[in-house]
């Protein structure tokens, strides 16, 4: 099952790892590897990238950041190929992402002259950016005929476990997910309360929004590190966050409820 129906597919600038992700998933489809194993693997790649930053190996850090994004695309692909969707994998993936993002910015703070307050603001900014992208993307996926609806627009209660997964695991990960993402979700929903009423978003708009996808954010960091721009990463993402209001303004002005 594809995430989106054919007519709703768009050029996702944050999803450059998808081709290799599909390739990797196809290599694993007849093995004992599960999507959870792949999720753990991208976590390892992210931790290696963070270690490389702490050791001032910025080129290698950029490489493992990109590798993390590529592997990140494979877990969902493997779940679709094996027809084993799970809320456990969906929440674990998201929790890993936010933890790795936090550790990544803390590593940048540690080795650079960036202040802790700028670092925290940049981390908050990058999470708000990703939340806006996910908000619009999940709305599109849920409205798309035949699309993937594992993710919900409003995560209000723990979902019923799917076949092959434990309800207890789903409940625990759901609680963790709501703790780490709840505030960001509420902020974005408050800024654009009516977005979920839109029937669909055109492809060009979703491509524009995809600059806030995690893959694209990590690509920017992976490029800035070896270029010697580590001191500018936090300030860049703080300023980059302001574009949220432009995107929401476009949504409200062009795609009225």
C-alpha cells in the first residue's frame, strides 16, 4: 500500500532517500529483518553521526546523517512490502527522530560557540517545522483514496494494536509520543485549526511544504557541517522557522475551507 494515491503524489524534497529505501526493503523482504530492526539501524546511524560531530569529523557526520535519512525511508517500505504495518513502528520511528534531533543539536552546541539558548530555540524551531510538514502531509494521506492512514491527524488516544504487535507496547510508545510531540502538535494545530477540513492540497504546495520535512532539514545540516558553517546552523534554523507563518498564510489565503 502506498502512502498516497497516484493523483496526490508530489515531489517531496525531504524524501530523497526513498529510492534506496525501497531497494533496501526489497533486499530484506524475504529475511527475518523486520521494520523495527531497520528503525533501530537508522538510530545507530544517527548516533554515529553525533559521535562524529563530537570528534570534529564533520564530513563523516554529514555522511551518516544522510545515511540515517536513507535508512529511515526503508522501515516503512519494508512494512508495506511485508504487509506488516504497526503503530509500534510508527511511534518508535517518531520518538527516535526527536531524540536524535535533540542530541544532534546538543552535540553542535558542545563543539561550537553557539549558546545553549540559541541551541534550544533552534531545536524547538526544527520540531515546529517538522510538525507543520507532518500535519499537512497526514491530512493529505488521510484524505487520499487508498492512502496510508496509520498516522492520524489528531493523536487523541492510544490506537488499537494491529495484528502482530502488543497493545502494551503501543500504549507505552503512544504515551511517550504524546509527551514529546504534544506541545508542538498543539501549537501548529492552533496556528491552522481549519486545515483538516481542506479536501486536498495541490502537489506544488506540498512540495513547498516539504522543505520542512526531516530529510531536507538533515540535508541542510549535513551540507553545512563540512563547509565549516557549524556556528550558523542554530541561527539558520531559528530564522528558517519564521517561514512557518508564510506557509500557513498561503494555505489560508489560497485554500479556503
